[in-house]
């Protein structure tokens, strides 16, 4: 039941046994900050039990171990795409991580005694290698935590070993809504997920703009399938079920049959969901086929590669964005200046969350000391920890539910609304 916005079992009646009533009262807020009108089975009675209402716990040993002697540096593992189609994203991601480490070392390093050092690994190895890489980082490289991976697929694989190796992980880029639903008490995600993207798009398309005939055209991969699931569910709960859902393959260069089916629907909106370059080709094909319906998409399309590929055909497209630089007062300008000085280009969401996640891990190490269970405890200590450049607001699974923003492409540039 993990794929839904809120995993519950609904009863036809409204009576709750005492244990369930206590569970209801204990929940400080809805899982994933789900809007009331998008909660599964709302209006048919109270849930007998609500899942994901308490933070995952680690009750194992190890908290009494002192800092080790003889260290020359404090190592942080980093999993990033150093090769493959996401290499450009990986470069921006790594620049954000490195900036956070540089700033921590400029401030004196670990408790003013030891420098922080990055142990970098390429996440784009053979499928499943992220798990063995995490083991190697923990026992051979002796890292105190991991930042990564960028790909949700690699992160899911890595999560399988975290219960065994007991190593803190901060995920800064994944948007798969199911990534924190495993109750593994070693991973925190700092970027809002596709649940938040789906809610924002559904409210804009159906509630604010009143559209009814909507088509979803998504990539035939995990990102497309899982990413659109919350939007599709939200549409149904708002009594606006999706008219048509189609898939595009990574190897395709034309979609004549799919475009004909979309045209036949006479859609009032088309939601495009997929990797940046591929989605850009799809947008171009839609417009060249004469389909003029308004276009919408998730935050991963706020990317120079998408804008270059789609070109003028992306004009007016509405996209989500995970944060507004003005949300953390005064923090964005100095971060932007430091990032520009280091990397020579404007920071994007990938860089900002990599910076924030690395800073989050370093702060936990500073407060807890070199003890992995205690570092883990500090990571899970506060639902709204102080943030540097992007807002953090965790639900019970320690998934960031800070509200995403909407904007549109105007003059070839993405601009936030309002």
C-alpha cells in the first residue's frame, strides 16, 4: 500500500477502537502533507489505522562508543552520476556537495580539529552496485555518512543494506514518493518528492483552472510510472479522472500513433513527465503535430537541457519547482555568489539540495560526534531543522514536505509565479 498518498484501511462506519483513536490523536499531521481533498477514501469514515505516522526508530547498540583515535580526516561518502546520461546533473550535484565541505573546512572542520574529506563514487555502475558501494564506503573507506544517490533506483538498492551496515544517508535528489516508506531509520530526504509535485499540478489544473480533459504522456521508466502516480490518484479524487495515459520510450525519436491518440482526445491539458532531454523532444513533437493544449510538467524539467531541446515549443509550459529562493530570508544571494565563484554557473535545485543535504549531514556530525548511531539520532531529531538555502519540513518518515512552487516558461526562461 506504500504507493498511495496515505496508506489506510477505510471503514464504512466512523467508530474507532481506543488504540486506533490514540493513533489518530498522535499523528501531528497527514503523511506527506496530503491536502484534505486528496486523502484516499476521505468522506467514507475514519481510518482504522494510519501508517507512516511515527518516525522510524533505531533501538540497536553503539551509542556509547567514543570518538576513534588517530584520525586525520572525517570522511563523507558521495554517490553521484559521474558518467552516463545524468553526468551533467552529477557535476552540478557534486559542486553543491563540495561547496558545503569547503565552507565547513573554512570554519575549522570537524570541531575545529579535523578536515572533512569527500570519498567519491560513481553511482552509474552495474545495476545493484550501489549496495556493494555503500558497504565498501562503510567498512573500507570508513565514511561517517553518505550523501546520495541522485537516482532513485540506486537509492532503493542502497537502502537494502542500511539496516545491516548502520550508516547515515542523506538523499538530496530523489523524488520517488516511496523512497522513505520502508521504515529504515538511516535515511533522510531533503528534496520534496513527486507527491508534492503531483498535488501542486492537480490543484492548479483541476481546481484553479477548472480543466477536465487531461492526458498524461510519460516516460516508460520508474521515474515516469511512480512520479505520475500521485497526480493520477489526485485527479481521480477530485472527480477528474485522467482521459488517457500514454508512455514514451527512451529510444524513440517519433511518436505518430501516440500523438494521434492524444489529438483524438481533444485535451484541455497535457502533463509531460520524463527525463529532461527526452521530455524536450516530446514537447517539440506535440507542438509540431499541431497539439496546442496547455502543457504541464514536474520540477526535473526546470533544466537547461530541457529548455534547449524543446526550444520555443516549451513557451508557456507550467512547471513545478521545489523551492523559492526568497523562502529562506537572505540566504540565497551569498550561496549563489559562492557557487558562481566556484562553479562558474548559476546554481539550480540539484546544486542547492546537494549543498543543503551535505550541510545537514555535517551539522549532525558536529553535534553528535563520530558515532554513527548518534549521528543518525541527530538527523532524525527535529521536524523543521534550521536550513541554509532551502526550507526543510519533514513528515514522520523524514521526507521533506516543504511546499513546492509553480512557474512557467516565458521568453525561454523559467520564472516562478508571483
